């Protein structure tokens, strides 16, 4: 029995109310999470590649992307939150072996998500010209920042389609396909960036010179490369879901794409707290950008590079969080609360162990990694300093990420979202504003590390309780 067959066998035991040992739970969590980690890794590597390639153009180019990155996360978070409300319902239906109900929810999710993504795209296009001004950017980086955010906004429908289809596949237990396609998206991004960012040039190979074509678009080329990668990957992801998924293949039966009131109510019960949380948390991240912006282009660039590299640490956490959402969702859909709790503990423990190791890696490897991202020695030094501050918070950050995935699988989003908001707005932002004057960018990152530690503690406290197990599950 290969790994995929073993995974499907164990998921079947959940639906059939058969015993799962602790070893089985650990194996199932790991099997589901590794492809999700690869998907997360590909996304992080794509950001790393963009940052490294743009970094060769100078600190100003890097700062222009870093300036709008938090607003991009805001828009992306809103889109992902809405998708979550649909694919959690699908996980519950699959856990209860209600296959046709799962496909019915999938059909209704397509027009709903398309409407939201078009609305977000329109808002993004409308504000793109003024966004760098609102964020307090220097005149020199405003144009590139505007173009970057404008093209990102136009690509929103494809980004949401990618999130929706990937989430649906993971909810069904298929984490391999989203992982594989997101790796290909990373490869495409490298190719497109290579052709679009830099001008036509010659590369010397031994005694020969090789002409390499290029568009020379700089920052614009970076976002175009990312956008084209998303378009191709999202269409492939959609086809994999609707034509090849064993559980969700829409050719198995027919049904309406009209959104039903009950499906939308269930979606909003899960998604609305997530959407509000993403909006307020990303608003807090925008506030952090505003706090950092007066420190100058050097600090903005170092902050952006630091966030990109730090994401290498939490990538395994989000992969395990995806696995926890699937496992807990299917377990509760099958009516197995005790198993859902056990799998939640396994996922969180594994996440804390893995991210502790990643924290050690980033502490020692950050100088080497930064040498690839920018030739600017001052940016390198400042980024390494802030990363080494934050590395100590990784274990508790893991606890909050994976526990959050557990709660989402249970459909319990309101209280965890409130906990996130309290943590970032009452701990991180006040501390950052207090410490930035005396410690500069280092003070902002000390505040971040303190807040992530606090957040992990309160999420572990809620996980140890049982209130999250008794949310109404989709029937």
C-alpha cells in the first residue's frame, strides 16, 4: 500500500467510525500536511524569488513592493476567508459520506466567489493610485508601488479561484494536487520573472556568450510574472477539481449553480468572523507599515525582506493547519468528537516541534539567505538583526497557527478570530508604537515576537478546553 492509498484508507476509517491509533493519527496528519507544506513552500519561495530578483534593482524597488504587501494580504485574506466557509461545509459533508451534498456546495461556491473577487478587484483598481500616498511612501517609490498593486488587483479572480479549488481538494483529503500545482506555479514564476524583470542581456558560459531575452520591466515585470503564474495554476487547479477529483468531480451528477440561502448562511457563519478578522488584522499590519515607513527606505526594505524570510519558518505551520482543518472537519462530520480532539492535539504538537527547528535554522542561516536577496550590506545587516529577534517566538506562533486550523475545521471561528484581534491590536500595535522611537525597526520586531508568544499561549488555552468541539456541524 503506497502513501496515497494509506492516506485514503485512514480517511475512510474516520468516515466508517473505525478505530484510529495514535500512530495512525500521526501518520495521517503528516501525510496530509507534507503536500500542503510544499504548497506553502512554493508560495514562500515565489515571494523569495520576487524579492531576490527585485532586490538586485536596489532598495527602492524592494521598498515599493514591501510597502503594499500588507494591503495585498488584506485583499487575499478576505478572498480566502470567503472560500473557507464553503470548503469547511464540504469537509463536513464528506466526513458524513454525503457526497452529492458536497458537490452541491461546490457548485454554489463558484458564482459566489466570482462575485466577491470581482468586487475586490474593482476596489483595488480604484484605490491603487492613492494607496502609496496613504501609506506615507516617499515620492520615489510611489509609481512602482501603484503599478504593483494595480496588476495584483486585476488578478484577484484567478487568485480566489486558486484558493477555492485548492481548499476544496484539501477538504476532500487530496493535498497532493494543490501541492504539485503550486510548485509548478513557483517554477513558472521564476521563468516569467527571468524574462520580464530584466532587460535583454548576454550571459557568459565558459568561453561562449549566450544572449538572454528580457523585457526590462523591473517591478512591473515581477508582478506580471506572479499574475501569469496564478492564471495558469488556477485554471489547472479548477480542472483537477471539477474533472478528476474522486469525491468532487462535477461530471458525476448534475445540479444548480444558484446560491441557496442555507448554504450561504452556513458559509457566512464560518467566513464572516474570518473576514472581519483578516480585515482588522491586516489593517493592523498596514498600521505597522505606517509605523515603519517614517524610518525610511532602508527600514521599509529590511522589514519587507524580514517578513519574506520569516515566512519560511511558519510555512510548515500553515501546512499542518490545513491538514488539521481537513482532519477535524471530517471527524466532526462523522460525529467523532473525541477523535477530532486527539487529531487536533497531534497536529498542534507536531507544528510546534517543526517550527521550533525552523526558528533555529532562520537564526543561523539568515545572513546566508540575505546574501542572495540584496547586495545592499546595510539592508542585509538590519534584516538579520530583526529576524533573530523573532526566531524565539516560532514555537508559540506555531501553536496559534495550527490550533486556528483545528478550530476552523470545527466551524469555530468567532472566538479564535476575536482572540487574534485582541492579541494584535492590544499587544503588538501599542508595543510597536511605544518602542519604535527608542529602538527603531528592532523595536517593532520585539513587539511582534512578544505578541506572537502571547497569541500562542491563549490559543493553547482554548485548545485544551472543549467548547470548540460543540459548534453546529453542517448536516
